[in-house]
C-alpha cells in the first residue's frame, strides 16, 4: 500500500472507500474516509484497490458520483449469459471492458461494486468471479421472488393493521388470518411461546407480551374485550361444522326410520307439564299424574327421545359424544346438538305430538318405589311452565291444576324417604350470571319448592332407570358416590347454622364416580342411579337411552360393557373440561360485575378458611351468591358478617381484592 492509494474495505459489513495516509507501526496503515475520519487497518482487510493514484479524501465524493453513472445491476445478467457461453470467469477490470468497452478507474470500480453486491449470477473465487450454473441462478431468483413477495405481503399486512386500528374498514387476507391465529395461540398458550408470534408483534410495533397481543386483537376487532379464553383453550367447539349442519337439516326434513314406532304407547291424553327456566330452549322432560282405577296415582315422567333421530356412530352421535354436554355460559348456551334439532324435533314442545321415553311410577305411602313401567311413547305437552309459575300456583293453591299439588306432595315424600336412606342435602345459595349485550346481571338462586319438585322427579326417574338396568343386567352409565366422612354432630353444632355449616359438609363430599355397574350414591341415598332425564343436553343420558330402548325392543345392545366403559372414559373427561370452562367463565363475569360495581358495599359472610394462620379465607357475598377469597385485616371467626368494597378486580388476571369497611365507611358509602 502506498500513500494516496484509494482502497475499499469493510466497516461493520458496509463497503467503505478511503485513501491511504501513512503507515502505523510495522503492519498497519492509517486511512482517511470521505468524512475525514481516520481508520487503522491492515493491508489484508483491503478488498479492492482503485487505479489512478494518488487520491485525496476530498476526491471520493466526486469519484463515487462518476461511478454511479455506470452501475446497472441488470446488465450483469447479459454478462453472465456471455461468460457462461464462453465458460470464462471475470475480474472487475475484464467486466468493465465487457460492459463499458473501457477500463477507467470509475468503470472498474463500478464493475467491482456490482460483482461484490451480486447474489445471483456470480460467485467469488479468489480475485475472480465465476458465473453460477443456470439451475442455481434460477433457484436463487425464485427464492428472491418469494422473499420479495413475503416482504410485500408483510408491508401490506402492517398497512391493513394500521388502517383497522385507525377505524377504517379492512378486508383481511387469508395470510392475515394465519398470522392472527399464530398470535391467538401465543395468547392462549404462552408457555409454548412462539418466536414467530413475538416477531409478528414486534413487526407491527407491539411489545411481545400476551397482554399487548390481546390488546392488539381487541383493537382490530378480531376478538372482543371479553373474549372467552377459557372456552378457546378447552377445545370445545363453539360452532358446528357444515357437515353436521347438513346432517341435522336432513334429519329434520327426512327423519330416519323410527325403530320404536310400532311399540310407542300413546299418552297424548295425559295432561303434561314441562317446567324449566324461562330462557331454556332444550325442553327434555315433562311431568304427569294419572289417576288409577283404585283411586291411587301414577307419576309419569316423560323424557325427550332424541335417539329417534340419530343412530350410534353416525355424524350427529359422534359430534354429541365429542362435546359430551351442552355448555351453559353467562353469554348463552352452546348446545350439544345443532339448536335446530335440540330446540325443535328433539324437544317436548307445548301443543305438539312428540316422541318420548316415559317412566310410569307408583310410590308407596312412605315414598319408595312400589312399581314402575318404561315405554317409548307419543306425548303432547299441555303447559310450558317456569319455576316461578309453579311456585305461584302452589302458593295460591290453584284448584284447576290439582296435579301440581300432587306432584309437590310426591316430591316431599320422596325427599323424606331418601333422607331415611341416608341422603345428604346441602343448601347453598347459587349465583345465576347472565350477560346480554355485555350487560351483566347476577341473581341468587335459592332452593324453592318448585325446583325441589322437579329435582326429586328427576332423581326418582334416575333410580327407576338404575333399577331397570340392574334387574336386567344392562351396562348403563351408573353414577355413584362413596360414603363421605362427615364431621360429627358435635363438630357441626359448633359452626353457625346455614351456609357455614353446609360448606363444612360440602367440603367432605367425595367426587362422584361413573361406571357400567351399579354402586351406591351416598348423597342421594340410592343404591343404584343413572341419569336419563337430559338426553339432549348430556351424552351419558343419551347412552342410557340407547341401551334401555334397545332392551325394550328386544334388540342387541348398541354398546357392550367394554365399549360403554371406553366411551364413558372419554365422555367423562370432556364433561369435566366443559364444567371447568363453565366455572371459569362464571368466575370471569362475576369479577367483571364486581369491577363495574366497585362503589357498592357488599355484605360478606366468613364462610371458611384457606389458611387461617395467614388470615386468608373465603367470604360469601350473600346478595350475589358468590364465594371469593379475602385476606382479613382483623381477627374474625367463621360466620362473622362484614361489609366489604371492591378494592381491585381484574377478570383477565382472575384477581379480586376487597377492603373491609368500618361503620363510618359504611355510613359514608350509603
């Protein structure tokens, strides 16, 4: 290297021109760039020496401007074709001669720059550049086109995101949906953190956190502010596939052959009451009382017969099995069957002739089962009543509907009989949370005569079905519950009566069991029990219908004991997951309700301890029927009442904190 030599070297990966100024030590040189900045480097770092020395650093801008007139990367393709045909390599000087028919320093440096930056046509070998094979060039061009397309899509995506955030209407592309799905998975499963999702968020100027990702999807209208993440994580499908819809509609327009048509008992002459909440759309049970010739009574419990429209293993059956249950959320119900079927031909609809599986039951004076019969039937529901309607009719003693009073009397007998058999009744207030157009309301459901009437009739039917299965050796979805180890009477008497005592008993109750053999159900006080009263809403009830109806016809059972047990295993798991979604969704909206009503003063009851030494316990908000954690600020005992106000509630983080109010605080709040 000599003083005044114009050379090129790389600084932080960038090509840079500088003029050699002076040696530095034995091996290094000081060079000056166009800005007058000095750099120390060894000659080995020089990538190109420009001819025509000597130069001054002030010459560099003009030199580069002259070079720019010769730079045309597209001309390299022509040179590549010629050199490939001649099977020759090139130097910057020979390339300048080929492209410009001359070899001035500016032309040679322009040729050097194009070759150094080229990633398509030439590859460097020592001081020369060899043309790449045609197949390799085409592959590189294809890759670059793909990358360019991706970059174009990326920029277009960012533009659409910014437009949507600004409030403009946007038509999302399929590629956008794929990106949003990646972000969705990142929010739902942060422990499986996706680098792609984090890169996406950074690309559109968001911090790569689940909170910011959630805010983004909400701001874009992709998710709502109250998107049910618990439901999305569960895998429970909120919608039915088109294939399932098509099958459902075909069953409505062209029902399959009714295997029980010849054996159906016509009970359309009976007065039938269906009793449900007003919002219930799947009506799957109705009640009748028949007066017998000797003046005694027979209770009829009519259960909807969805098996008339499906067969084991068909599309509707498999979909119901996958769902396992209808899902009841504050925002609405997600049916186990398409709602057109569930609330239509599957339901017991007032004034219409409907298929049913009917249980006729005669009780003894003390409420035990004296006799029963089970038939596939035709029924015609007479009245659709709500629990409130029945409660009012009982209160007023409506003479025109004596069957209602009779049913209430039978329910009381049954309750007393089950108590004599060791049943355990736990009365706790229950919160019913409803969300309509994001308006949240909470109602406390207390036990009532009308609800207990229906509950007792359903339990009675479950006992009959269990007895039928046991007597005939049928594998059914039998439900049981081990005998709990309850606190002694002395221990319970030490606790305040009401919710505190009921809560202590509830905590001792073991989890229920399900299998194909009858076992005792401790809390119901029954030696055999299988649920059959909600076949539209619970898949295990549907299984029981399949088995019982086949046996009544004398047909082969659809499920062997082994097949039934295997099916139960997956269905019970799905049902438990659905129950978890319901609890978590109720919890979310209860906290959202408290957040919106942070100024309200709530009456709290100290229900039980979580960690007494840390003053951490559960309080029952009696006006709402909600049980929530609270760390007490003073000494309290179970059953104490206190006034609390929400200090902080965050439904997304599943957090709530209260502050206890003194009498002066309560007076000020009111």
